[in-house]
């Protein structure tokens, strides 16, 4: 019925992150989404500790101008932790033993060790990162290999 849904479920609406119960093939319900106020450009997950025998991780969602976290189960909310640090290069979000590293839209490499503001870790290579043309930022990628984050 037109107008009965609070939003449109289309690929052209990138502000939503939908989640499903892995044990079910049920359709998306009215509460099975988180919404950012900007289009989502990158997704990753950051390990922030352990509890008993399980790993504790959080979903990290990047937008062009912001960073969002979801930690916990599906009842958790999408929380914006930065309104100035963003990520448009999804292939640069890489888990390392220290935390999640990524290339920010400001061309700085950041590290997320726990919930909260990311730390700048790419100061030494920042002048070289400034040389990346804006149009190619989305194509940047990285790997973690032999103890190094390789961009």
C-alpha cells in the first residue's frame, strides 16, 4: 500500500543497513534496520575485546563525512562517533592485531582500537596520501601482511 512504509526498500536508498537473523529466512521487518543520515560508503568490523570464549566485535559504518558504530546484539543502535572522519574507500577497512585500520576521506590512515574516536596513525605517509586524486579515493585498497598495513 503506497505511503504505509516509513521508507522505501530500494537499492537507491543507501542510508540503511539491514540485518537478518541467520537462522531465519524471514523478510525484513519494520525494525530490522539502522539508518545513518548520509549514504553508507564503507562497512567493516572492529574487534574490541573478548568475553569468556567469545570475541567481541562492533560493526563500523563509514559515510563520506562521518563514522558510525554498532556494538552488541541486534537491539543495539547505530551511534555516530565522528562527524568529521569518514571513509569512502571500503577496501581500506582492514582488521589488524591492533584494531581496524582504514583510509579516511581526509587521506589520513586511522586506527580503531575500541569504541570512540579513531586514532591518527598515518602521519608519516600523509604527504604521499595527499597525492591520491579525489576521483580515485574510492578505489583505494589495503591488506594486512607481515605485520604491516599495506595501502
